[in-house]
C-alpha cells in the first residue's frame, strides 16, 4: 500500500495566484542526461501567501533573487516544491538553475526524448518537470526561450512564437532564440529539437497576412505530410469563415513524434503530434487514418482561439477548451465530409465511451469538482459530452445567434484565463438565451433517461406527446435536478412524409421538425390538425446526450429505418431494430428458449443495396451491426460474453445468407477505379464495399474467404488491405498465417503499420488469442516504452476484445493487471488509461466480478503505485 494517500484537489478551494509572472526568460542547454535550464522570472506580488513554486524530478543548482544568490537557509525544496521564505515587496527577478534528464523520462511528460528528438509535453502539469514555476493555467506570461545544443547532432531548435536570433557558439554548439508575444500559461510551452526535416507551405489570412506553415518530421518522412498540410489550410480557412477567427503569428509549426501519450497538443504556434495523426500515404494509411488526421489537425489548430487566446482559469474548467474545441472540429468535419455520417460516428463514439463512463464508477460531471490526478480527467465526458453541451446550445439558438454568442465570448475574454460561467454568460448575452437551468449539465454527472409516449386522437385530430426525465444516481450524486433537454421532434405520415407541425396555441402549421424543451420532470405537448396516426421521430439528430426510450413497436422501427427524413434517426431505428433482435437471441441462448425471428434488417439491407440513389457511406453505417460492447451495455448485468458473441455471429451469418447476391453485386459495384484518393466520396465506397466483405466472409460457401484473400493480394491501398486482413485473421487456417506473415514482411520497417498488425491480432475472436498477445509482447515490433504500441496490443485486447479479455478463468484480467503494474513504473498516465478496462466489472456475473475485483485490489494494493493508477483503481472499486 502507499504510505500516504493522495489528497484530492477541489474546485471550491480555488484561490487566485499570490504572484504574477510578467516575463519568462529561459536558457536551455540540451543534453540527454543533464539538460541545464536557467530561468529568469520577472515577478510581482498579487496577494497573500508564500512564494511556492512547482517542480518535480529537478536538480536545483542555484537560486537568486535580483541577482543575489540565496543561501540554503532562505528556501526549502522537496519532491514537489521550491519555497522561498522571504521575497522583496515590489517587483523582483527570481532566477533558478536546474537540471533534468530527458533520456530517463519514460513518463513522456515534461522534456523527453522520442527517437533522439527532444520534445516536451506540458499539459497539464509537465512544465514543472522542466523548471520551477507557478505551473497553473491562470498564471500567464510572455516567454523568451534560448535553446543551445550541439550543431551537428541537434540542428533544428524550435519553441513557441517567432525566431528572433540565432548563431554559432564555441565547442560546435549553436543557439536559437524564440519570442512568443502572446501571454500564455506554462502548459502551452513547447520545445522541440533534433535532426528534423520539414515541408513548407503558405497561408494568406483573411486580412491578407502571409503565414509560413511548416511540418517537421523525422528525415525520410517528408513525402508523408501532404494530406496533413492540406488539412491545416482547410482548417485555417474554415475558422475564418465559420467563426471569424484569424491566425495571429507569422509562423505556424507542427512536429510529428513517435512517442506521445495522447493524440496531439496545441502548444502556441508549435503543435506537437503523435505521428500517427500526421504521416499518411495511400499504401500505409487507411481512410479512417486520413479522417482522423484531418480532424485532429483542425482540433489543435482551433485551440489557438479556444484554449490559447482564451485559456482556462484552472483545470476544472478543462471542458471550456476541450468540449468547445471538439464541437468546433466536429462541425468542421461535417462541412468537409458527410454531415449525417459524421453525426452518426460521433454518437457511436459517445455511446461506446462516454455513456459507460457516465454510468460507471468513474462518472464525473463535465466540469468535475474534484480530482486526484488531472491527467485522469482528459475523458470522454469532458471532451465528447462537453461537445454535446455546446451542440445543445447551438441547437436551441440556431447558427446565427450562436455565432453572436461566440463573438461576444471572444470579445470579452480574449487574453484571459476564463471559466465555464464566463462562457455561458457570454453565450446567454450574445445569443439571447437563458442558460440558468441548462448549467446543470456541467455539474450533474450521469446520462439522463427520457421516456416518451404518444397518443393519437382520431376524432380530435390531435397527437399528444408526453415526455419525462430521470437520471440515475452517480458517485457522490444521489439526487439530480431536472435538466433542460432540447428534443427535436418530427411526425411521419403513412406515406413516409413529414407532417407540418402545429402545436396547441399556434395559428398555423410550421416546420416539420421542432425542438421541444423538456425542462421539468415531465412535460406534455399537443399537436393539432394531425390528419392521420403518425409515427413519431424523436430526438432527431440526437439533439441531447440522453438515453431515449420511446417504446416504438418493431413495425414502427422498420417504417422509420426506411422513411425517416432525418438520416440520424433512420440509422438509429435500424440499430434499435438489430439490437432488439440480438438481445432476444442472447436471452434465448441463456434460457434455451427460442429467439424472436426478424428478417426486417436483412430486407432493409437488400433494399438499400439495390436502391438507385444511395450514399454508400451512410449505407455502410446503417447496415453494420451494433458492437459486442454495445450489447453488453444494453444488457447491463450478468453479461454473458460468449452468448453475445455467438448471437451476433449468428445474426451476421443469417443476414449474409439472406442477402448474399445483393452483397456480392454491391461488392463489385462499389469498387473504386483509378488511383487512391482519401476524399469522403471514395472512402464511402470503400467503407460500404468492406462492410459487404465482412458479411460475405460468413456467408454460405467459401467465396467470402476467397474474396478476402484476393482483395488482400491485390489491394493498392491500406484501407482495403486491412479490411481483408481483418477478415482473414478471424478464420483459422494456413491462409491466416500466410497473410499475417506477408503483411509483417512487407511492413516491418513502418512502425505505424506495425501497430495495425498488432491490433488485428489482439482483437481476433479465435481461441488462443490471449497466448498470441502474450507472445507478441516479446516481439521486436512491440515495446512497453511506446504508448502507441501499448495501445495497439494491450489496450486493443483489453477494451476491444470482449470475448477474450473476459475469459471465464480470469486469464485476460490477470494479464492486463500485470501489464498495468509493469507500465506504471514507466508511464503512469498510459497505465491509468489501461486500468480503465476494468471499470465495467459490475456488468458481469458473480464469477467474473470476483476475478476482476481481485485484480483491481492487487493493483490498488501495490507498493509505490502512481497517483494516476491509484485514483482509477480505488475509484473503480468504490
Ligand atoms: N490538449 C490536448 C488536446 O487537444 C490534449 C493533451 C492532454 N495531455 C495530457 N497528457 N493530459 O486534446
Ligand atoms: Zn483539445
């Protein structure tokens, strides 16, 4: 056990900083084992309290105030702080000289080495591992950074802002000095240095300023940056048009590194990326990779205004920048690609990651009120649910008023460290909406459930819709106040067309989709002049992050999946239909009874595949079955992973048998001719073609496997290659081994492609997968020191291979727990994420519950555990 229990930090304890830092001057001499940092801070007292600076893993060499060296009796140092006992009343300069060891930094926070490239990750609290500082986002300052290194070994030296000086020094060294004119918190500081190559382009802003764009990569990767560069220019243009936001420095730089804890980081003028989200060529990157690159480039770029120009007062306000910036990048993707498909995949993601978080032991509000380790709060709730909250405001006020609200937010708070209240006040004043009740979304955790029922009165020609809301208790929150829930509603007539809607008290009928506001525990709406019994289409476009229960009959679902004018709800009806069927099959397997028969899904697939005008990408979405994890979530207790897997495979095979001819002909028709283009149109065709392939693989006869083998041999792009390999990796036999071998031989030098190779094997449903994963941990393509490798092999297994992670004897749990403990010594942040695989333990039957709890207790009870893993393990058990 830990000797000292880590103490939570609380929002209600916030106090403003006791000192301001007006200027920061850093002199950094790079060395793998001993990087020397000489810091000069121009400081000013703002309030009461001692001068206590944050600092971790630093060797303190010297402290000076106004040039005078302090004796050891005038300050104290421990593992986390440097406290200066007495400081001058007015302005003063605090100087420290410290040293740190990038080569020993496996946690990848602070200054570290990623394949011989020096790089930094300072969000949330990494700057304190570079030098002593007031490492909190409400301390904003102007940074001047001088970097010194060996000229031959480390020719490129980068930091935030503009380069202002450079030159040679004695002993083969050189320096570059950078100046960032914008005040910023330390978490946005970055330094990158090494033998890097770059590609360059230009962007002319809306006011006519020319900005230099540079993407830095390891040498040899220059030809893999084109797509990322194009995406950056599209994002810059879009932010001007959609939000009136212009870039503000003369240069914008991106660096791709291979060892990175998360996706990417928005450091001012110098974004640092996991190279997975930069590097792409058609033969190495899939359509999904291209889409992710475009979205993440945009996300980090958009942070320049929502995050950097306006930053967060404290880390409890994280959603202020993350939720809003995710909302912005979602809108960008919606404009660049198919809007309905984007909405569907975002809701899929929300349900797969955020709903389970909100319904489990780690549930927390979008703005949490306490944390032990802030890095554990970069969650689906803060990001994805946070984005949904912005989207709800957007839905309620419409695009024009939303823009007015945003304009006011930028006008009021540019240059400040703001709060959620500041944001909501600006939106409410600018968009003219009362958000008082809406604010509860930020402080109450849990997913509200909305119950809806409708009644048609033929004599009066009225349709009465009743809706009510409840939200189950979550940790620390037994009771909830009602939420303000916007519900977009349509009524569909027998001819499949939307009716014009006229609510009680309205003069004449109006729009066909209306946003109703459910603000009480219950509400009733009456529509007039409804000439026939409608089928209600509720929560169109998923206007609120809730679980809707509308008790629709199977035939209504079939009707909506064919006719709803709202694409999202068409998809939703299809998913509900398939889910209902699958759940009854799972139950039949458990009870030995017979399952409901439903051919509606197969019939819909047949119709869609033979229809003249279809959007292939949308069809690919609508015909895909819900995942095993989704089904487990729906069942919620005593989950039987074998029954779920079996039922899903059975339905897949029966649909394949039912529609084999249509699948085959669509497979042929969707073939994309000509050279690979990553754009949405072609990607959509490949998506549909590959969903057809995955059905055909289990269709009667062997043609599916043969088709996959042929596609694998002939593919000229990674999307088709991976789709085929995934099919083959799930069929026992020599073709499987041959394909995996061939893939390995071809791509072993490409670390990003090797991640795919690892993940495919980790997620296979075949028996023996766990042993194979164990073997792969010893493979040269794997290392625990690189987060992408850990995610590809271990996290894929733990969170995407439900069947084998939940092995009945507990071997999957024991393996993952071992890896958590091994990884915690190297990289606590990534280890804590992996621990999250155990969060759903209450969903399973008593045997599995016991086995999972045993492993969680073993983790929680381990000597020397990090704060990160400690918080996740103990909260999961609580
Ligand atoms: N702000 C980054 C983003 O755009 C995430 C970085 C978080 N990193 C961390 N170690 N907590 O989403
Ligand atoms: Zn972000």
